[in-house]
C-alpha cells in the first residue's frame, strides 16, 4: 500500500507499507530539489534516504484520533485500529497543519487557498447539525457525513466545520475547516464543555494567546467551539498553516504521550523550543506561562500533544494555548500530572521547591517562575470577576475552579 503525502499543494513524499521493512516514508525527489522546501516535522528532516517505521510513524500516526475515538472510527470504517495507513487513506484528506494524505488514484486536488463559495463547502442547517450530535454515539463525528475526509488528533469526539456569516458548512474534497466542535461528554464529565470554555476565557484574561471560543447548545448538549489556529480565514478565503504537536516533533508515538510512559517532559519541550523556534527566548517564556497556568487551574492532563509548534511565514513559534481544562475538580479523575514538576507527579504535592528544581533543570533562574506567579496573582481575581458577567458561564464550575486557583497562591 502506498500513499502520497502533500505539504500544502506540493507532493512532499510517499508513505508506503513494505513486506520486510514495515512502513517507510520517503521525500519526493522533486520536492527536495525545491530550495524553499520545508520538512514535514522537526523529527523528519529533509533527506533523500527513507525514514524507517520507528522514525516516521510517530508523526503520521499523530495525525489520527486516539484511544476510544480511534477504535470507534476504525470499527465504523471496518478497518483495524492498528492499521495507520488504512486509517490515513480514509481520513487524511484534511489533517492538522499543511498535511494531506491521499491514495495514488485519489481525485482530490490540494490547493493553497480555498473559497468558501465553491463546491468544496456544503451548507448545513441547524436540524442537520443537531442530527450529527444526536447520533454521535452511533456514528463518529469526524464521519458524521460520508463525504467528510478529515482527521483530528485527540481522544475526544470532535467535528470540524467551516463557518461563514454565522452559518456552518461541511468541508468536502479535503477542503480546510475553520472551527472544531466538541460536544460535552455524558456522566460525571458532563460539564467538560463548560469547564474548557471557562479555562480558555481565563487564559485570555491572563494575557495568554488563545483562539476564539464559544459555547453552544446543540441537540440538548453543551458544545465547546474553538476557532482553528492553523487556518487563516479572511473574507471567503481559507488557507492552511502548518503545525505539529511536541510528540510529533520529538518522534514520540501518541500512545506514549505521558512522561511516565516515555513521553516528553517539560524540559524536553522547553529544549526543543530553544532549538527550533525563530525567537527562542520569547517562545520559551510563553511556554513557561502555559505550564504555570495549567498548574494553577489544576489541569493534570497537560501532555506533549497539548502543546504545538506553529509554522508561519517561514518562522516557527509556539501555538496558542488549547485543550485546557481543570481536571482536579472531578473527584474521579487522577491528580497525577502528565509531566512532573520538580520531584513530583502528584499535583497536590508540588511546592515552590519543585519549581526551583525545575528552574535548575531548565538552566534558568527561579525568579523567572516567581515573576510569572506574581503576574498571575495580580490578575486572577479580576479575571474571575469578569467571567461572572458571561451568561454562558456556569457559576458552580467557575467557583470550583476559583477555589483551585486561589489555593495555589
């Protein structure tokens, strides 16, 4: 089996399943001849030699859904959940960043820019959107319509749509979406959409870069909506920006995203930022603010796939903050951090001494952390007060998160 890998509108290489070498990736010769060619990933530098399975699969598998979402879509498509190539063939028309993965006889043509008025976008009314949400337990959202050919990483059910003039459109033929919709879960995590909405709004009040977000009610469910930061939507034109998460950038398979399982730690991400970002001092400082914010709100699920590099205008920067939730307000969820701070994984055991040890590991002064703490300490009370005026905010969830943040100071 052989798939073509496109980077924007250029064929960058091919992904192939071989009899005795497993899955391999090879950059296209013509792509390598282009002086302006960029690597697909920090873990896949430009070279004429093939990349073995161990080196290439972490990046490409990282484009696919994870855990139960991956199993659900695989079962729906009657594909083995272990078959990365077959899943990419079925879903890879529209992936995160600039990546499109197509079979050799695929009729889809990748473009540098897509017009929302074209046949690549199909208007859907509120009834049809409600139907997608109502049937999500029977049919995976990323396959809510058979014409959809898109992939979204992560373990949570998501639907990617394009938005224009407050109307929603299905992106067809590999066309880019502009927004991601995440319906809340059932059971003990039924407030997750409200939680993420509050945390993202808080992050903005803390002067952290975040995408625009909203909270909608569709088919009786709370739905968290986030604007894609790897898409530029101007007028009727949509363009892609390239991005990759830090598991992909470091060549770590998604199933090992937690530090305790071999995934990246804070130092791994920090050091990668200093190596690959265009302005490392600025981006590393931004990352430390992200880390402290996640600690303050009690987000124990902040792992290597929840931080990304964004490639824009031939510069490399840290992406806006995303996937931020206060997990500690749910008694049934673990209080073990995805990436340890100092000596501890258990968030309740973390002290200033642990941040001092982390500073030593990063070869920075502890005052860098203390200044961020001081800055956040001046902001948090006003930030919560402002959110009380937001009619979409749940007072109970807001108060629970406030108590968590307050306990950190």
